[in-house]
C-alpha cells in the first residue's frame, strides 16, 4: 500500500489512481481550507489490556471499550514525593463537569435515529405485485429505539445526527461530515447473534436490516441501499409486523452472523479469549545492567500473569539469535543461529522439525522460563549502545518460523493450529544494525540512504508475511538509545501490531507487556462500506488497506468500498469521511457497515451495522445535531494525515486557524454593524477542542523528538473514539476532601496551591500537587493516594498503558503538566469565570494569590487566539 515512512499516501475510493500529491495540487488557492486528502491510511492499532503488575492473579478483561496510548512510559511517581499511605476508599462519583466539558464519560450519546423519518413511499408500479403497499407493511420505525440498548450505537459514531439536503451546504470542508467505526468492539451473546446465513440483496450485496420494507404476504424485502426487491425464501412471511421481531436482523441495528462450520463443534464463549494462540518474546540481549534488571523484573511478572494454557516462546538476539528449547523441564538450553543473514529453508526445516520444543504451555514450563530470565547477563563489551550489533530482523524471522512450525504442539502429540492471532512481542533497547533489515550504526555512512530504503522495504515485507500467517508483531522499545523508529514502524504496522516507546523497562513496560499478550484479535478481516446513492465516501483512515474484492459475479451492482483489515481488535477504529453527490431528495439516508472476520473462537463472523439518519433543509437544524466531540476527532485525524513532519505540523496549525474562520463564516452569525462573525453556539466546544489539538503534543512543540511525535501520530490515526478524544483534549479533575473529584476545564486556572489535580491526556496522566498542599505531609499524602487511585482506575484497561507522573508545583517536571493546559490567567476576570465557573467559589484573597502565582509568557489564551482570527468566541453552552 503506502510507503511506510509516509503514512499519508493512500487511495481515493472514487478514483483509485488519484494520488495524494495530485489531490493537493488541485486545491483552489482561493479556498483556505484544505479538503480532506482522498486517501486510506494505515497506522498501528491497539487493543484492550489486562492486569496491573500488582494484580498478577487477575484474569484479563477484554471487554472494556476504554483504551489508551503512549508516548513514553516511565516511573509512576517521582522520587521526591514521599510514599503515601494506603489510598482512601474511592467510591464517590466524579462531580459534574464545568462547561464546556460534559459530565458523561468520553463516549458521546448514542446516535439519534429519529422515529419520525421513514422511507419515502414508493409507487406500487415499481414492483411485480403492485397491489401491495409497502409503506403500510414495513417494520415499525420505532423498533430500533425499543430493541437497541444504550451504547450499542457506539459501534459507529457520526459527526452529526442529521444530513443536509443541499450539496453545497453539506460539503463545507471546514466542518465536514463523517463517522467513526469501531468494528471489533465486543458484544455479549444474545438474540443479536444469528447462526445462519444472512439475507443479502442480489443486486448490490447489502444485508437485510431493521429498516428494510417487508412484504408480509410474500416475505420479500426491499434493500435500503439500492431499493431493489429481494426474496427471503419465504422466511419473512408473516401475518403481522410483530411476528418479524423474532428475526434479530429486523429488530436490531447491529447483528452478528456466526458460522462455526468445520472449524469447531460450536460457538462457545469462554472467559479467556486468548485461547492457545502462542506468544513469542523476542528480547534484546545488548542491554546495560540497569536496563537489564528492570527488564528481568518485567519478564518474571509477565510469565507469572499468563494463564496455564498459554504457549510461550523465547528468542534472544544480539549478533546471533538464541532460540530456547523447553524439551527439558529442569534445564534451560538454546539453539544459537547466525544473525547476519536470513536462515535458509533447509536450516529452518532442521530447526522446526527437530527434537526441540520452542513453544510450550506455561503449566509445563514456568520454572524454565523464570530460569531463562534469571540467566540473562548484561552486555560486556565497551561499545556504545547505538553501535552494538542487533539482528532484530533475523530474530523475528526465526520467531515467525517456530510459530508456523509443527513443533508448536509436538509435546502433546498433535499439530494444532489456532484460529486467533499469534503474537510476537519484541523487547528492543536499540536499533536494528546487523543482518537483514538493518541500517549502519552511523548516519554518516556513505551508503546510508540506500540501505535505509532497502531496510524499510524488507521490514514491510516481513510484516506482510507475518500478517499472512495471522501473526501480529508488537514492538515495545525502552531506554535512552534511539531505536530508529522509521525502520521499525513498517514491521509493526504491516503485521497489524503497534510500536510503543517507554522511558525504561520498568513498571509501565511490564504492564504493556502483559496487556499486549492479552489482546484478543480476530483475523482475515474484511470491511464493507455501503451508503445510499446520495452519499460518497471520500476518505478512510485506519488499520487496513484497500482490498480489490471481485463480487460482480454474485452482485452485479455492488458499489461497496472493501477494506482489508490488518487485524480485528476491540479498540481500533476507522475514520470515514463522506460528501453528498448532489442534492438529497429523500427524507433519510442509510449507511451499512459489514465486517467479516474469524474470531478467537475459530468461528466466522459477519457483523452488520445499519444506521439511518434523517435529512434536513435548514442549517440551524443541522448544526444543532452536530456532535462536536466526534466532529473534532474526525477533523483531527484528517489534519494529522498531512502532518508528516515538524514543518507540516506548523502548516496544519495554520489550517486549523482557517478552518475555525470558515466555520464561523458559513455557520455562524454576523455581529450587527460589523464584519465579525460569532462562532455558532450550538458547537461551542469545537474550537476549544481544536485549540488543544493545535497546541498539544499531536501538532504542537510539547514533544521534543520527531520519533516520539511520529509514534504518537500513528497511534492517534487508529485510536478508538475514547482514546482519540483524550489524546486530543485532556481531562482535568481536581481533588476534593473525602476522595471526591470535580471535573474542570483544562485551564491553568486549575493550578491552585491548596489543591491536587489529575490531568488525563490519553498517553500520559499527570498528578500535580500545589505547593501549599504539598507542605502539609498528611494532607498531601492522602490527596496523592486518591489521585493515584483515580489515575489507575481511568487507565486500567488502556493499551498501550500511559505513563503516570506526579510532581509538585514549581518542580522542573511540572512543565509537562503546565504545557498541556490552556493559559487563561491573562484573560479578564469575567472571561475567566465564563469558561471556568469554579473561580466564583474562591475568596478574593485566594484569587489574588492564584493570579500572582503565574509567570507571564507569550502563549495566547483561547480568547486571544479566537480574537486573532477575527472570530468572536462562542458563548459557553
């Protein structure tokens, strides 16, 4: 697909031959808003997790929709803070948020599918049995409200609950229209699970659904996408529409068709979704003593957390590759292979068909695994970290070979293949500098550019090879040595894995090691996107690539967009941008998303989600239906596509400025006797969310190294809505007496010396203690413990696990916290109170003390930024 070093190149669903560059060159210079690049982009994706290191006896929870990200992870609490006593009981709910933040969690309200809109009445002359009036016999429009539980609509979140009928108004690029689709989000088994073949339109391939018109007498149904009439083999024949409610697809907007076939005896959910899919650890053995000690602790805790049935393989790499053999229960031994080149087919056969057992269940090999980790030794040669020979590419090849080989289950006398994804987890402390896929130690090498290009291609091919064998490669990097992110990223990305950076191999690394292995993933994923004829899909962003599926033999008029998913995991998402082809005449438009994949239970699943949105003529009616948080995430993902480097990021900040001005011009109101426009009040949180994007780590200068920004952007492009929103705009929670917390806007006005504040920014969580509070050891210890408890609760199921940092007011590390808050201390008091009502509860003395604590700098406040754009800020909603 795209060059791995350039994640922004992709395809145009309406014109596959059109490239990113050609799209950019056609931009009207008079239009300051860049249209979304018509492309499909891949980036690493990340799933749900499991246990904390402190809770190794707990089974993993893979059903949480929460997820997380990372930049770098490290120590949870800085050393200068005293160890607090046990945390107080944290049972009180979080207090309501002050505007403009909502009191609900990150997930927005379910998509409102109005019962008032319906399919337009069609003339009976269009059908062979024209005497039947479809409109009177269709399934009730209100069925979805009665049968879909709250939250299930979070499988797909639209940027607006209505669609504008007029093309010119609907296709304003500054605001845009689209959806976030989470195809792998798990569902509990119930009536929506169907163990039979679906009814599909014989013309376009769409699935029968809750909105299909049914001819009760004949059982025929009308496709909502192409309007054609289809038979049901008599299955939908009924005396009344109530009888049709027994069909899940006619009473629920989301259903799973499950076919076990010959893969297994039946569909039986089990608590441990990891099944017996093997995990192979590929460990860097070129580490110095301090890093090695941390890594050993994390590895010991990791194997202790694995269930007894989990199969584990251990591979070490330096200048050579060591593959550990579990055939001796009381002895750890390894086969050592050269790392300078890929192993020949004969060598691999002699390895995997030999007597060694390289994948073994934990109940049989836990003591051996501990002895292997205890026997690891620090690097002894006097060579700088970045110059040590590491044959990472060869080691991953060997790990992939032993997963494919029959030796995986020779210990049980059978050859067993798992239906779920196997995993290779690379623990890297430096760059790949030896053997295939490597680059020279020094950038000054005369042949470096050519060798880098060759390495990129080789790594991408290895990642694709892993994907073909249903193996996901996660790369967990740690330490202070640069690992050459551009070389390693294609390997993780092409396999469907994720690359994570950490400060060290300590606690956060160990948590991510456990959570990476516990991610349940499906394989062979194929995503089908179908919309009404009035809607055009212009861009898709997510963990996949365009798939050319030939369905014309079975469905002659199939216009669906097909996407090959690299993996099907719970917390990944696809961002879908859409436009209107022309003016819409109907009262509603339809969207259908179908995901086909093999799940961890070795069953074939076809998940079908159908959504109907009403259409409106008035701009005010449309703008009131806009979901500002979803719209902000979609805008951010479109913007991040163009931010390939630091220079591009600066350009994208200017694009956000132009976007705000254009939205105010097109949808806002003009002030009397003025050329200024007020930003629409209905979407008042949107500019503040985009201001966070503009100045935060995704586009701003908070993060110093381009490698870190690259990893963060790749995470964001594939992140679920929940994590994307937190990475976009932090959540600020102030500690109150008794262990309760009050949610406040993420402004620097929260930095009150007698308070403790938790700031959740998705990939990082910061705990800030005011100087006055920190001086009281008893109070500060209790507050810190409560904040730590809250931080762990907020991030319990995120992968990658964020780092949690705590510091006092005035410390050098406090800049991490301050830089993520909007500077509002320079604004007039009435503007401060408008956006930060909590100030009204402070005494005049407290407000004076707060004002005197700030240091002046040039970073503009939100109000100053809006006024610089000649836009009047919206009133808080």
